[in-house]
């Protein structure tokens, strides 16, 4: 199946999920997750009209970015960010969707300020105890949001989460519901907290039913990923 056909099918399935949930069909953005894939596949999606992309490594995207100059792509970082790469990340990405510590937020804020830009970010929340998962604990969210309110070069636009992997999308539903509740509660403190980045190839329909505003879809757009070799 080609990338264009995959994108079309996904848009239909997203539309169906919006209708099930009684939400307008343009309520959910489709982010094509191009990590690990060669830039040619990203360009194929671009030719099919896709503009919003997610990459999970600063260095990997740095190499691809040189081949995308002049294109109207909106690229988000959706992988963990080490504080020594915040400067490069602020330069390369239109948004960072995985802020999960005050230190990273402060460094991103300084880097964005130096570039004279306001950088949109999401806070990644860890809703399950798995060791491999990134994100801040939900209990720490209110305190973090309060501190981040003072960072003038960041725009705190919403929350993001990755539930534990499962074959059964229904098992992800409680995590999506929890993220939405957190957003609704914290909106009183942080009025810009609107976005909910949740849902991937296996569970985006459920995520849309639970209020996702952006689904991050890799496999269902580009096919299976080869295991990545580098560990940066
Ligand atoms: C890789 C990745 C995705 C896409 O996953 P698929 O299952 O291939 O759709 C989404 N979100 C994050 C944070 C990822 O790292």
C-alpha cells in the first residue's frame, strides 16, 4: 500500500471516529511520524499533502532537515529531549511535544528566547509505572505548570502521553481519559492548555473518542520501521 493511499484511509478512519464521538471532523490533526524512515518517504507524504510530521531524535532530524529546506513542513519533536540538546531542538523544530522536566523547559525557554521565537510545547505525562516511559508524574503537573507560566518564550499548549503498549486499543482508553481529565482540571491554572496529543497507529480511534486533538501515526502511514541502529 502506498503512502498516499494510507493517508487517505487514515483520514477516513479518523473522520469516522470523530463522527462516533460527535466531534467535528477537523477537530483532530494527523501527525505523520517519520522517525527511522529515510527522508524520501517523508517527501512522498509531503507530495500527498501531508504537512505535520513527528521525529523522535534531534540528531536524526538534523540530518534530514537539510533535505527539507524551503518546504512548508511543520516538524515536532516527539521523543525524549536531553537538556544538552535543547538549543539544537529549538532551532530545528516548530514545537517540542515531550517536555517532561523543569530543567528541559528552562533550557528550551532560553534557547527560544535567543532565537527570538515563541516555542509551542506540550508536557509529556507518564500515566503508567513502566520504567521505560518518559514523562512527569501527574502529581507533579500542577507545580510544573505554575513554574512554566513564567517562561516567556514557551507557549504551553497541552499534554501528551504514550500509554503502555498493547494489542488491544481498549486497554489504552483509561489512559486517554485520564490525560483529558488532567487537562480539563489544569486548564483553570493554565488557560492555554488545550491540546491532547494521544493515539498512535493501533489506538488512534479510541484516542479520538476520548478527545485527542492530535494523533501521532507512524506505522499506518509509512509501514513497519526497521530497528534503528544508532542510539543517540
Ligand atoms: C514512534 C512513535 C509514534 C508512532 O507509533 P506507531 O505505532 O508507529 O504509529 C507515536 N508517538 C511516539 C511518541 C512515537 O515515538
